[in-house]
C-alpha cells in the first residue's frame, strides 16, 4: 500500500518503540519512506535487522537500538542516543506491547506488574523524556497505542485491557498538560490487525472470518491501515488534532 506524502515528516526525528515486527515494523518503513529520520527500539534483534534493511532500501536508513522497554533506564539511554545521533525527537510513536492472554485465576502479581510495564508504563516515561526535546524544539507529536480490546471485552486479556484503557486516560491528561508547549498527544486504537503474531497465535482462517463478520467493512485490516493513521497524527496536517483516540477497526466495536 502506498501512503499519502507528508512534507512535514521529511527529516523529522521519529522514535518508534517495538519497530522490530508487526505494526511497528510497518511504521518504521512508512516513516522512512517519508524521508523521516527514524530510530526504533525492540528486543527482537533479528526482526529489527530485517526492518533496517527494508526501510533503508526505500528511505533514510533507520537507527535500531536494542532495548527492553521494561527497563526504563535503558529506554532513557536509547532516547538520549537518538537525540545525539539524529537530533531532537519531535515525533514519538509509543507502539510496543505484549498481548499475552491469561485466565483470571492464573494471573499472578508479577504477571500484572509485567503486563503494566510492557503495555503502559514505558508509554508514560517515553512521553516524559520526549516532551523535553519537543519543548526545546517548539513542539511535537506523541502517538500512544491503545486497543479496541478494552472497548469490546476480550476474555483472558483483562490486564492488557486495563493498560490499554489507561492509555486513553493518560493521553487525554497529557494532551491538556502539553498543549501549551505545542505538543499534541493522541492515541490509536487498532482493531484486529493481521500481523504475523496475530495470525500465528490467535487468528486461524475461521477466527479471521468470524472477526471480519463483526466489522462494517468486510475485509482484513493490515498494518498499513494503522501506519496511515500514525503518519497523519505525526504530521503537521493533523496540527489541530489532539486528545483524540483514532479507532482503526473497520467498524468492529
Ligand atoms: N495487531 C492487533 O490486532 C492489535 C490490536 C489492538 C492493538 N494493537 C496494538 O498495536 C501495537 C502494535 O501491535 P502489534 O500487533 O504490531 O504487536 P506485535 O506483538 O506484533 O509487535 C510488538 C513489537 O514490540 C516488541 N516488544 C514487545 N515487548 C517489548 C519490550 N519489552 N521491549 C522492547 N520491545 C518489545 C516486540 O518484539 C514486537 O516487535 C501494540 O500497542 C498493540 O497493543 C494491536
């Protein structure tokens, strides 16, 4: 899929978490194709190497920094390295997450803490760090990742859903707090996006057909549909849009 061109994204320093696979990988490529200076972090080194190669072939070669986002010191170091090597981060895409499913009875306190760390906590602290460089640069755009899972109710995803609902509240509060510094804060809530992981773990052909039957638009959602929304929210074309949750679910919820 080809995306709209956004001149304001040319040379913009964009930091993307979880760019080693799935929607994040598609966004790394989509931003690179716009001529943006992209840095991304992930724990998946092998996946990231392929993304660097693919993105480099269509745009500016992205900077990959290996980082486990549950380690906040490592996240801060990666964002500082990005600033030193590419310039001040003015677009932050808080994408990384883990949707591991667990029965209510099985969830331990450690599981809860880990799910909050991988799905919510890093988004807040990445925003805190990015806001410094955005303020100094005169503005920026933060795009957080929620999910329709918390709106529809998906069994065995209660902790993930709690984190993803919290992302919307956090987005609204940060949008109020940072608007005076010309920093916009929005979030994207994807529906069922057919990434490699979703197909491998949760969606065989029959599951996919059932999901499509729940949507207004009867076709599978691919990662490019979400990347389109992220490009728009990062670009100046969405300059008066903040505190918004953009749902990309083909009308499923
Ligand atoms: N795919 C969907 O159907 C769907 C639906 C709703 C919401 N979302 C949201 O969209 C975003 C992207 O989803 P996706 O389907 O591409 O996910 P994915 O699981 O395919 O990819 C997530 C990426 O994040 C990385 N990651 C995970 N834990 C990490 C950690 N601790 N440190 C660094 N990197 C880490 C993974 O290695 C992976 O590359 C997520 O926020 C997800 O919650 C996706």
